[in-house]
């Protein structure tokens, strides 16, 4: 099984997940709430992340995700909804401030 590294800021935590794993799997790899997940279906915005390295390692966002991110004011291409991402390669993300 090929594992890839997900570096999560601001905690500095590194998690290793199998290739193709949804980022929601981090909930099962740590006792800490590293990424706040709400609905897990891309409708609430609780899991907005900023991708600092490895944007292409999280799969391509679909039009619904891009539209929702725009509604949230997260344009520019470096933000994603973690619940919609699948880890394909190493990546570094920062949990976005949703306040």
C-alpha cells in the first residue's frame, strides 16, 4: 500500500494516508480534531483548507465545489473543501480561519 504525507498547519501534524484516501480519514488517524468537518458533503464550509503545497495532489475540484468556495469568498485557487479532496500525493495544508 502506497502512503502519502499530509502536513496539517497550524498544528504541524503529519498524517500518512493511503493514496486515494479522502481527507476525512484524518479523523481516524488522530485523537485531535485536526480539520473541522461538518456535513462531509461539501455544503457547510466547515472544512475549508488553504493548500500551501501539493494542490494537484488533492484531485480536481468539481464545479459545485468551486462555486461554493466562491460563495464563501475563497477564490484564487488555493482553497479547497477538505471533505471533497482525495490524497494522491504529498501535500501541506492550513486549516482556514472561518471566523
